[in-house]
């Protein structure tokens, strides 16, 4: 499934031995993708099973490990090998 991904995700994919097919979004694409990402993140918060999980999702602690969205990275596909 193609989607906006955090800045460090392509590197994490490559570190696992897969190939990340990406491109950088233009301004209009990025704005639309951010709205989609907001809906996705909202769904994750709503489906969190515990108060701790809600706080983790709401605080966006994933940013430290996976990065933000500064590179406007759109993940087209990920494949095994190179």
C-alpha cells in the first residue's frame, strides 16, 4: 500500500534487507497525504486498548525512532532483496 511514511522508514526497510521504492511529494500531494496520515493516526489513537497506548499514540513517541515527515517521503512499494 503506497503512503506517506516517516523520514527514517526507508532506511529501516533497507536495514531489514528489503528495497524501498520511494519518491518525494510535491506541495499539493504532501498536503493531501498529511490529511490521510492524520486520519490514520486518529484511528490508531481511537483503537488503542490502554491509557498508556493512547498516550503513546497521542504523544507521537514514534518520531524519535522513525522520524518526522520533513522529507515528504512517499513509499510506493517495498520488495525483498535488491
